[in-house]
C-alpha cells in the first residue's frame, strides 16, 4: 500500500515539528515556513521564506523573499502566491 502524502493546490506540503515545506523540491523554488510561537493555528506567528532550491548556494543566498504572518493559513496563502509567481517567472 502506497504512502499517503499531503498536498495543497497540487504541490507537496510537508511538516516536520514546527517547520513546513511547500512545493516540489525538484522545482527551482520552494516555500519554507517556521512556526515561531504556537498559541494556536490562527494566532501563531509564522516566518515565511521563498527559497531557491539550488542546494549548492550558501543558505543566506537561497532566500529570495522573507516575511512573517499571523497564522499558518495566512502564511500559506502568501507563500502560494510567491511560489506561483516565482515558478512562472513573474
């Protein structure tokens, strides 16, 4: 039986403790989110970064865009927009 994988809008969404990764790792860009506090999903502070997937770059050089949002859903919404724009070249 195959392993069930979580997706959002057709792209993989992986959570490891307080970190979330959104996007296909083979694509040029992915979204990284880190939950900075965990009162609850709607009120938590979330760091969000658009990352270049090129692992040969130094970690600081991989960050294309960065922000913080209140709530996982707000962070995922803005991350989806950033990722779609980056992948389409806009």
